């Protein structure tokens, strides 16, 4: 229609547009999202002599990108364009099974051997054949990430979330995008089955003891031609703590850096408040995000040394980087590396240091701190140890977390004369004096 070369791909989608009582399907490469735009921000578009297929332009409220608004009426009026009558909007069609007032519109999905449904109003969009890539978030719950809306977005296995098993990578053929406010999460699916309309009375309650996560389900519903489906509770799903945590670690794609394995913060600090990274070493800790230069997967191979607290050495960007066990440095037990372990890289005056942590939790703005908190220990050590770290609240987390200063911890790392400073112990220092 626009006169451009015709390119067809197997994963293209059809967007159905309507004007008056006529509808038409438009072939598109992908659906990037759903956006609400205030009417006063629309700029009218005109062309001398008419024939323009776009009525307005606007800038996306989140990204600032310019978009054109397709004029459905203008498209439908093009000569030779075939259309069909929209039978879903008139009275008789409603009585015969159309959407009708008061009916629920459900997006019906297949996830492995399970059939699921969710209210279409809670779906941001769907994506075909997601290219799932491994990342520092990869775990049984999160098989990896996908690129969506210029971000690296975590993919969540809904079967693991619901306690119903695990979706195999070979059976992952689609994705359902949820907008949780702090960011997006993509639910991995086998396929999208249908858009169905059901009466509210058709949704039947399920016994709470019969399902591992009954809080995430609104009941069961029978969809014509498909069968029984578990109906997800969309509102509860969008407020689930695990999904919100994944949504908070969307990563902005930095095209100027090419394919460097850099994890950059996607969440901007709300209202000017600094962003914090929260993570765990057996207990949850918060650190200002601007202290962390990069986040890397835990290396499969380390050059081991015998220095206490030092797990080994790696090379990164033509630099030898010491990998330190943060748990040991803070006087806690040695932590074993797991599938979610990663490295937080911190720059110091004399080089880069990597701290090994168990798992990332979230990236969120600072919401509370008390500038008058009493400081325990030497003032120069403020934030370098757990007892001296001030307490903060981050994002929607109501807990008080220690605000650990990783730069200060890095400055206290052992030099060539002693490993004692690293561990906060006097015994290794006395041993050095006897040499």
C-alpha cells in the first residue's frame, strides 16, 4: 500500500483496524507496545491535495521517539481495498456471541501442556518467536532476556511461577509482555491460541489446595473450541513481588557500545533520587548504582590464589581484575557460586575490583534515608562494613537495607603488605610483622 518493497516473514503479525462498520487486517513486522497519548499532544498532519494515510504525529511519552498515527478511515477509503463488515458491534451479533457489554475478553495461551488465559486488558502486547538470550539473571524461573522496546527485558517461565512445572526451550514459541510500571516482563509461551469472549459467570472458582499458587489464579474457564483454561489473575500478577523484581532490572540497550557485555541501569531515578542496586550475599544489601561500573556473569574459570577473601583473578578489557568474595569481606561465611551468581565491578584509584554476590534483586530509586543516623565505628569506614552502613529504603520495598559503600570496601582491600585489612582481622597483620 505504501509502495515499498514487499518483504514477508513467517513471524509477521496482523493488526486489525476498524472505522465505522468496516474492518481490515494490516500486515506488520511486530507490535512494539500500547501507548496512551493525551489528545493535546497530537500534532495534525496535512498533505497538499490529500491522500495522506497518517492523520497525526506524536512523541512517545517514555522514549521521546516520533510516531505517525495511521488514519484507519483513509486506509479503508483507498480504491480497491477489500474490507468486511464489523459484525461485533451491533446488537444481534452481541446476542449471538460477540463481545457484548459486560463480557470478558481473554487472551488464550498454551504453555507446554497447560492452557492459560488472562484478561486482554492486562496484556501490554504479544511478541512472536522471542529470541531468548542468557544473562546474569538466567535461572530456572528466568530462562534469559529478550530485546523489547530498546531494552533488555527478563523472560519469566509462567509454569515455574505457578508451580506447574517448567517450559522447555524447544517449546517456547511466543511471548506475552506485561507492563508492571517499573518495567516490562515477558512471559514465555508455547503459542497464542485465541482472543475469546466469555461471560463473567463462566469463570469458576478453583479449590485453593489444588494449585501451588492459587493467589495468581482467578479460576477456570471453558473456551469454545479450546477447552478448560486456567485463568490468571492479571491484577495480582502485575503486583507479584517476583515479577516486580524482574521488571525493575530492565536494561537500556546502549547501541553505541555494540555488543559489549555491559549491564547498564534502565530505571531512571524518580524525582531526582539516586538509583540503587539491591542484591544478596545471604542477606539483602543496597548500593548506589553509580558505584557499579559493570555487572558480569560469574566466570566459569578463575585463576586461583591463596589470598584470604580473594576468589581469584580474571582478565577483562585487557585488565587483570581481582575477584573478591563480598560475604567474606563483610565477616560472613564463604558463599558458593550458583547459577544466579554474578560480579559487581567497581573502579578504584588503582584499578578495577570485582565483588562476587549471590543474586541481583532490583534496580530502584532511593525512597527513604535518615541523614542523622548514628555512625558506628570510625567515620572513615562509614558504609564499608555492615555495622557502619546506614539504613535505606529502596523502591517499593518496605524493608530497611544496609547502604553498603562498595567503593569504600574496595579501598580497604588488602595491599601487598597485608591481607588483614581485607578481613578486618588483626591476626594476619601480626603475622606479616614477624616475616
